[in-house]
C-alpha cells in the first residue's frame, strides 16, 4: 500500500489510486472518489468518509489525551491514593457504563457521545453530573480511594481535574492546534466541543478472575476453545483433554499458595520436555483492555518491537 500512496503523492493520479487501493480501505477510497468529483475540496473529501468512522477520529483523540493525562497522573503521584484536585465519582451517586446508544444529535444540536464501537468509553449525561473534584475534607475523611478516580474524555460538559493534571490536556491540544473550550471551525463532527464528553477510571479492577495451569509440548496445538468454537459448540479434541489446577479469585488477580503441577496433564508428545502455560479468564467493562491487564501481570511491554523480539 505504501507504493500506491507514494505513486499518488508523486503523480496525483486519482484513478490509478482508486484502482489499486483494496476495497477494505474504505476511508481512503471515499476520499479519493470525492476528490475526483470535487477537485481541491478537502472538506468535502473528509465528509465522504462514513459518519461512524469520522466520529471515531474525534473519540480517538479524546482517548489520546486521556492516555497522556493518566501517564502524568500516575508518573507524578503513583498509586498511593487520591490527591487534592482529583476527579472522583460522588459516593452518593450510582454510576456505571452507559448502554449502547445511537450517536445522534440532541435538541441543542450537540452530538451525544455514542457507546457503539466508536465511543464505549463515555458515560451517559446524567452520570457526568456524578463527578466532583476531591477537596481537602474528602482527603481527611478518606472518603475516596484510587479506584474512584476518573479522568475526562474532553467534551463540552466535562470537568477537568483541579490540579496540574488538567494542564496536560490543554498543553497537548494547543500543540496540535486544537481548542478544548471553543470551536475554531464550523464543522461540528470534527470538534471536541460539539461532543458532551465523558469519564474513564484511572484504575479498573477486573472481576470474575480465574486461572489455569496447562502443560504442553506442541505450540501448534490449540489449548483453549476460541470464541468461534464456543459459538458453534465445537469441542476440539485438545481442548477436551485439558486437566488443570485452576483457582478462582473473585474481584482480584492476586494469587497465593502452592500450585500442584503434577496434576496438570501435558498436551502433545511425551518425548519432549513440557512447557507451562497460564490460561487467564476475567471480565472487564467497556473500554478496558485485556492486553493492558496482562501487561501489568507479566510486566512485559506491549510495544511492537518487544512483541516481535519474543517471536525471534
């Protein structure tokens, strides 16, 4: 694909680019087809991208800012607890992830933060009102813990923390030429101020945690059922042969006690020294990622370079 892009960049041949871009590249093909119809009209070209995909760009930028803010919050203050100025859920308010809703405009013209596949991280408007800034009295009473701390996915109705963490949002946005407080252009769908916004927890504790130890000698054999197996009620032979010493831990990934490895059944050839695998199962809410939970357990980087080195 890089060759196709370079050819278009050098020669500006839209027809050749459309011909060579595969159909799965929906955004690229939509932009090129609109540019062919309206040469030089780049706003029209962007608006040719399907609406759900256009909204994803804004939601992705919200998450980008949130990631930097969390890194700063944890880097500067660690995991010791709540600090003054942190955003927390009010104890007297019930809260949770909002249900799946359509990304549509409300009566005042603002775009509701959808919780489809593009913005499951955002909470409903009424939940947004359940957030407060922790003050010195809250800290003295030890009302809140780190698990109550949230950071905003910026929008027109979100609060920012009452401490220096707030500054990282505006600092990064300003470098990118983006305002988090006012719209600098007339295209609502590409403006954070036209989205209500929401909050995401800094720390999310997995639930329904279970682990199993499995020994194997052939890394090409399937150790667990895939989602497709479950949905189709398929029962792979190798999956049925598992015998593990799994232990279930509710509301925690912490484990303790000795594991009796002799009770695990080895899968594969008996002539090869067995390898040990850990099978984990746990439940996370929307927009919390299993890869991050596993990274924290294994203390292994999820970067592309690190993962490639593991295969070599």
